[in-house]
C-alpha cells in the first residue's frame, strides 16, 4: 500500500513537471493573441460591469467627510509669574492633553453640547440621509423609558397642523396621533413635534415614500461609544505643542461642529480645572482667616477689659528683649499649628475614602514647606488613578487588571498616609518643645508685677494674631489675583471648516482600481483559456476521470488563515466567499431532491484530512442560518472531530447512545449558532462498524428526522474503512469530498465504486480547499451549477439554476 502511494506521488510529480515544462517551452503567442481576440466580448463585458459597479458604488455608498482643527497647548499663568506665586494647578504636558482629548468621558461632555440628543433622518430607497440641522421639523422628547433610545420613530404629517408617529419596540408596533406644537403622551416618552418648513416636508414625503421621515432618540453614552472610533487625536508638532483633532462622519457639518466643540470644550475644561484648584485654596484661606479673626477679636476684647479693670497703660511692660523672644516663639508655635491643620485636612482627604481627589491634595500642599516631600507620592498616586480611569474604558471593574491597579493605589495611599502622619508627629514634637520654652521664659519674669506680665502676654498674643491675620490676607489677595490670571492660554490655530470633498469614496482612485481590475481579469481569463487547452482543471479532472454520472455540488474556497480543526466559519462572516460557497451548495442540493420533508445528508471522503468534517459542520451551519433545524452526528468514531469543532468534551455521544449507556436527549448539545445542534462521537468503541450498521442507528436517524429538518452525518472515510457505505446508501444527499491539491486522482475510483457497484445514484461531489487566486477562472460544465469570481478586492457569485443538466453550457462552449 505504501509502495503504491509512493509510486502515485512520483507519477503525479513527474506529470506536474511535464506540464510546467510544456507551458514554458511551448508557449504559443499566436494562440494567446487569438484567445485574447476571442475574449473581446468578455473583456467589454468585464469593463462594462466594472464601470457599472463603480457607478453604483459611488451612487449608493454614503460619502464620508472629515474635518480637522489644530490646537496649541499652553499652560502658563501670567499672574502667577508676575507675583511669583506658585501655580495651584499641574503643569500638564502635551501627552496628558492628548489623552484627555481621547477619553470617552471628555467626548461625552463634547457631544452633550451639540444638538445630538435627537438625530433626524430621511429614508430613501437605497440609503438614508441624516438631516443634521436641516430637518424641516423639530421634535422635543422627554424620555420615560430608556428602551425608546435607539428606536426609529417614523413621522408622517397629514397636514401642517398634525400627523402621526409610529414605531416598533419589543416586537410591538405602536402609533399615536399628534397635533403640531402640543405635548403628546406615549408610554415610553412624551413628545412635541413642530413643523418648521411644511412645504419641504411635503416634497420629501411625496418624492420618496410615505413614512420616509424618522428620528432617533439617542443615549449620549451609546453615541459616544459609536463616535469614539471616528475620532482621531494626534500630536502635530512637539516643538510647537500643537495637537490635530479630526473627526469623520457622513454629514460634513456635523464633523465640523464636533471638532470645533472638542477644541472649545478643551479650553473650557482647562479653565474649570484651574478655577477649581484655586477655589479650594481660597476656601482653605477663608477658613483660617475666620479662625484667626476670632482669636484677634477675643484678644482685643481681653486687652481692653484688662486695661479697664487694672488701669494698666501701654508703658507698663516688661523687658522688650524677653517680650520679643516670646513673640518669636509663639509665632513659630502658631505657624506649626497651621501646618498641623493642613496635614490634618490632608489626612481626612485620604484616610477611609475609596476615591481620592489628587487635585485637592496638590492644592492643599501649595506653599507648605513639606510640599516637595509629599508631592512625589501624590504624583505617583495621581498616575495610578489616571491609569485606572483609562483601563475602565477597556475592561470591566471586576477584571484582574483593575484589581491589580486598585491594590497598587491602596499601597500608595498607605505610604502617603504614613508620610503625613510621620510629618505631623514631628510637628507636634516641635510644637510641644516650643510650648515648654515659652513656659520657661514666662517663669523668668514672675518677679515682675502680675498686672504687667498679664498685660504683656495679652499684648503679645494680639500682635501675633494680628501679624498672622495680615499674612493670611496677603496670601488670599495674591491667590485671588492668580485666579484672575487663570485664563486658558490654549489657542485654536486652525478652526475647522465644513468639508466639501469626501475622503471616501475617492472617485479617481476607484476609477483606477476599476480599470486595473477589469484589465487584470481580462488577462487572467485569456491566460486561463490558454491553460485549459491542456485539459487541466480541478473539477474537470473529476468529471473526466469518473466513469459514472456524478453531480458536482460546488467548491469551497481555501481559507487563507490557519484554522482549528473543523471550526465553524460561516457564522464569523456571513458575506464571505466561504459562506457564499456553502449557500451555493445548499441551493444545488435542491436539484438532487426537492421533495418536502426532513432530509438526511451523509458526508464522506477517501482519507482523513480532506475536509469532510469541516464541510459537514459549515454546511449544517449554512442550513441553520436559513432557519432550518439541523443536527450533526459524528459517526467517525475512530477519529472524531466534531467535538473539536464546537469546543466541547467527547465524554458521551453516538457510541454511548448506541449501546444504551446514555439517552439521546442527554447527548444532544446546542451550539452557539441558532437552530444548530450536534451529537459528538463519544468514547472510541472497539466495534464502531457494528454500531453504525445496527438497527438502532437506523431508528435513531428516523427519530431525529421527526425533530429536525436536516440530519447531517459525518461518516468515516470510505477509502480506509467501509463503515459508512451502508449509511451513505440510505441518505437523501450523499456527498463525497475532495480536497484541492491534496486528494489524489485515483480517489475518484472510490466514487465510481459507490456509484456503480453500490448503486448510490444520488452521490454528488464537493471540491474543498480551492485556491481562488490560482483558479479564479471558475468552472461550469453543464451540471446545473456555476461559479464566477470577481476582481480587485471583491468577488462575485452566481447560481445558474436555469441551465439544463443535459445541455452543453455556454461556459463549456466558450472554453472548449
């Protein structure tokens, strides 16, 4: 057996070399030019189809417009620079500004300033046009139920005084009459509709069709997610600190409004953040001023009362040197008290709070001597908080990434809190030491008359509080001036204008691609016809070699990527070439048997690896996609693959059902694809042949036919074992799989044996794994089926249902 296979491989390789040598050594230019001339009508047809397709594409493809604006970032505060006051806001670099502009939170803020809570449309025959700021009527909606968001609400004006709306929600169609300008109540929302230009409304309703006008109530969060992919923010120049903001949409005026609103809101946001930090510092200063003012007033009252009661004059004071020293010590004590208050406020802002405002922490530390020591830790905390905000747009709050960064935030908060408490303890120690020195100094002057000592003490407290109060007033004035200088220095260098030329589709590029594609297809067609004179074609080889009347259901194109074993592909991209190929196979099955009732399909091949399981799963998927109830049975018990294709375990299945170990209902599994169920092969049995040909197997299939429209059987390869022959004889659609550039020509003998010796007259063939790039000329040999592959980046497909099965097709006449 091995020797025969090696001999067959050597023979095939020799024939291939001979074909290549013949093509390169005996190329006939005259024949090629003759075929080129003979294909002239096809070339004209290709160019006509290409140009018509380009025209239709340009006519019915929505145009995409793009607007851009240039923003220059500048964070300098003129008042702070002149007064030499430390900035109360962070000096954001340009990278942070870019990330802010890219944030969805900021985009939601921007969209909230635009008239996008309601979107108006005019529905045409082939496409819809958004009437942004051009709608001939106005709608005001108060939402009661969020379910109305995103629903099309059609508006029909019977006259200028009113009309009717209708919409479908939850599968239920609803309609309500309205009077123009009056509030109308619906279960999901209250609305008021006012016509602005009734003549325009009439022309649109009459020109297209009734109910052609509709509007959609938007959810800003959903709208922001939709618009996020259309927004682009990039660094234009690092040296000039300029940022380019661009946005594309089908409506040119909307693109302009969005980018201009982005720039304006960025400037407004900058003003708000600067003002917010300044307000927090001023609020702190006002609090301290109130406390010191109360102390100053109490001290003044005490001095006045003491002087009045004890008749003490200002001259009755003890030593100026001692008094000055006491004043200095008490000044320092009050200064330490102020710093301790700041740290206490900072500690309250951190301890026990899940969310921390890093801007508030920075503002509280401004102007304090230990600001530098804590600023680095606050900056690290702020960076982690920003990373968390960015991650929340990408992952869920319960993800591992969020948990990891939250742990890092908690660690940073603890470090910051410990630093605050350590500094606070040091301040308390210093303050306690100062209080001790003050008491010692006061004891030195006990010999002085008590009236003078008490009066001097009161006078000293008054001077200290007065000095501290004046200092706070000075700082408050400075920060008020700094706040006045917090005008945004960001500049819009290039205001966006309404674009007039779309960025897509581009007519010139499309025309070039169209002409090049048509030219390429024409050359390929001519070359293919030249090659076909040698009589080599993947499908034609099957039909030429076989000695039976075998039908060809179709071909399955080669998938360009590596795929897992037997993966279901038709649901990944329903418009792909592979999905279209299986739709063609599904259609061509009707030519074999179109009688009503449930049908059985058996898929087999010669050897393993030809793609029978892949075809079985995807054929079942395309049948289920058409609304049919389909179940797939894995009868290849020696080498099961169905469970791999659906990503499940193979602990029970057909083998356990046929030996009555498990029930049928317990083994039926549901796929993620609607209407598609499957039963795996189960554990590999020692006697798969006896199980497959048993009466219980026949009864099982008959029972499943009462529950499903199609029963697809993945049978063992008949070239290796004969288990599946009995099954193939009984089914409605027996399908034999060949794989392009993998199956051998002598495999066709198995098809002849099944057709002639086993009397399987309905046996049909599917060619799997066809490389479209090398076989784009297609095939059609009068079997009532056909394929045509397009050009450029797309492809076309047709199903020739009108061809007579016994007549010579037009394609065969053309290629002969």
